[in-house]
């Protein structure tokens, strides 16, 4: 058996371990999807009338739902990545990783299992949020190719955020701190174009909103699903995802390879 096949076999075992966790604890996936669903219902039914009137192209509650649904999908991805940090921190603090290190298994397989398991959980959360949005009136104009592009972008974002939250789970000293460290990822879409156009924001906040990574991702999703102008947002979104994924992967590998006694 070569080193590659050894690593692939061990990674498959770790992925299966994470998927069994998902099946045994489906409440975690429902809980992680619950927050974006709650935000979706809150903004549509409580604030939708007033905020929709102030958003360009969203002059009523139904149009406002079409406007904010792509941002809610991104919040679902960010929320699901929070569970990754908790899962990694639990493995680190409960000693299972220390046991894995004494066994003849590929070291990379432990992190690979968490990343693939989190991707599956993230896409399930997005599916739940999208289903609720469709039930209450979300009406995307996308064809099959645009839907495929939107799913591909969501998987890419989830992959990048998952590696970041794996690193946050490794650097956290406790499970409680691991649950708090990814919180800024959940709230960054609020400081972008998720709920209102960036042109309506105060100058300093508008500058931040336009240059933070989640705004081009939201604009690309909105363009794919609702046919709005994408411009250069797609290239910027992919560049942000690639940069976050690469740096987070290197950070996570460095943290995982450190001496446990240090």
C-alpha cells in the first residue's frame, strides 16, 4: 500500500466517522440551520415591509425576500462552520486526537474527516434555509447552469470557512471558546449587502462593506440566482475563497503538527 492510498483509506474512515456523528446528532444540523432560518423569517415578516421599501429593487415584502435570500444562504454556511470549530475542539480536549497520534494512521486524515463532514453539514443547512425561503415565496430566476454555479460557489465558500474554523478549533483552549471564536463570520454578512444595498450605508461602513470578503460572494450569489449584475464580483469572491482556504489550511496544519506537550 502506497502512502497515498494509505492516506485516502484513513481519510475515508475519518469521513465516515464524521458522517456517523451527523446521523446520530441531527439536532446539531437543525440547530445550526435554525439561526439563519430565524433571521430569514424575522427580516421578511417583521422588518420586510419597511426595509424592502428602502432597498433598491425591493419595493415590497416579496421582492425583499428575493433580495435577502442569497445572503441567508451565506449566513447558513458561516453558521455551520461554527459547528466545525466545536467538533475539532472536542476532539482535541477529550483526548481522541492524542490517541489517534499513537496509531498508525495518516495524520492528515483526522482534519480531512472534519472538513468533508463539515461540508456535508453545511450543504444540508443551506438546503434547509433554501427550502424555507422557497416555502415563504422566494422565487429565483436561475436556470440549471446558474443553480450549479451557485451551489459550486457555496461549496467553495464552505470549504474556505471550514479550514478557517478547523484552525480556530485547534487554537482554542476550550470547547466554549471554540464556539465563540467563529462568531464574527456569522455577523460579517450583516455588514455587507445581505439586507440593504451598500450605497445606503454611512461612508465608513459602506467602505468596509464593499471591501470585506462576503459582499462579492453575496453579489455573485444574487446575480446567479436573481439575474442581477455580477460584474467583477465573481472573480473577487473566488480570490477571497482561495486565499482564505490556503492560509487557513497552512495555519491548521501548523497547529495540528505542533508538539502537544508545548
